[in-house]
């Protein structure tokens, strides 16, 4: 009987190893475009709190042949929005602000025409503000700051729609949310996030980047393919704004962020419920039914992508299965969402 039990256990172990080997090969096949002497990516697959895949592909720095690793820091771009939303929710929990505060209560520089816009509406892209990219001069080359965004919006009484009546993805709205965090907390946005999110979660290498204030260690540099060659395209005129996309992080640190989204170590149950629940209906976008607070919602899936010059990233979560796939890349192509989605399917129940 003991021999049979040992044999059965051995067969299970062998089957598990074969399956793991097959899955690794499948993952590598899906990540083929990131391999070799090219700008690369870092990939994390977490199931039930344990990393099943955690590795880098290609180069973080093409010129020096520095390999991408799990510790490589990428500019998250719009994946940063979930952190800005979390900062607002933390301040609401502490009574520093209300989600139903009018935005002009905190940012009186905005014109009276925007009197009815609330923080809640900005969180779910329902404010209707003209976005700052549409207000920038076509020949803009210098980087703009959050203060520049506020000045542009302060001079713009027009809107796309009445507050709360529709949906339009708004980078400018999240820049304003970052400024509200500063005014409600009395701290800079980067300090608030460091002291209230990154440090408590042990995200030691994550930061909200501010030019001339920070150096990003172990960072990836962004590239774009032009005429068959990779060209460094690391910064653009919009790369200095913060609340909509200024965070640098690694898959190592984002594993800690993902873990915190399952319990109340950072946000209360009520706050997490708000973030992950449909707040604004979305139409015309692939795999997006609605938007929460910093998260796209598609059925039971919660996800967000981030695109900046030379960087394309995505985080996809299947909370009911306790599965998360995070793919960070330092290149303008390919779009990582289909790849990450296909990788996730390898680990979901058949």
C-alpha cells in the first residue's frame, strides 16, 4: 500500500512537472517578439498569491545590452491611474475629502462652467472636461507639468458633455485628481504616494517620477521601431505629468500591490468595492463594459493598460480565480493586452 501511495505521488509530481514545462514553453512562445536583441519586457503571472511566472525578456537598455529582469522599473503610464484613485480613496476614508465634493472646491482656478463636476465623476471619466492633449499647441516640444494642465483647463470653459452624462477617457481628469490629493493632504503627490502606498506595501523601488528630483534605479528606456530600427523614444511633451501616468515600478513591486487589492491592508473593503465596481458605462471600447475608479471592467475581469512614448503595459486581474498577469514593456509595439490575455488563459480552469 505504501509503495502504491509513493508511486501515485510520484506520478502526480511527474505530471505536474510536465504540465509546468509545457506551460513555460507556451508562455515563451507567446512572448517570442520580446526575446533576443530587442527592447524587451518583464512578465509576472500570480496565482493564489504565488508567482508562477516571473521573468524578463530582451533588453531594458538596448545600447548597453542590459537585460530586462523582474526588478526592472518601467514607466507605467496609465496603469498609474489606479494608484491615483487609491490615493483619493485613502483621503476619503480619512475624512480629508468626499468623493462628491465639487472639483472647484479644491481647484477654484477652474471656470464656473465646471462648477458641477465632482471628484467621483473624474475618477470614472465622467467629468466631460476637454482633455489637455486637445489644448496643447501642435508644435509643443517642451514637457508640460500638472500646473500647466491646470492653467490650460482654467482657461477652457467648454466641455465634451454635461458632468455625469457620458464617458470619455480623460488624462486631464486624473492630473486634476493628483492636484486634489496634494491640496487635501498638504503633501506633494509623490510624497503622499510614497508614505501612504509604496512604503506601507514594501514597494521599495516604486516612485512617482519628478524630473530633476528623482533618479529611477534599474530602469528600462523606451524605444520605438522606425524603418526597421529601434530608436530611443523615452520622453515626450506629456511625460512629466504625474496623476495620469507618472509612476515607475517593476513586476516585483507590483506583486505586492496586487496582493494588497485582495484585503484591507491598504484600502477598506468599501473602498476596494468602489474601485472595482462599475461606475460609468463604456461603449465603443474593446473588452470594456464599464469603468470603475482607475480600473476597466469586462465581466469578471478587472484590467488597465498604459501607453507612453516607448512604453506599453497592462495588468489583468481575474479576482474570482485569484489570477493576475502583469506585462510591462519598453517598446511601442506590440500592444501587450492580447498577449497578456492569452497568457492568462493558460492558467485559467479549462
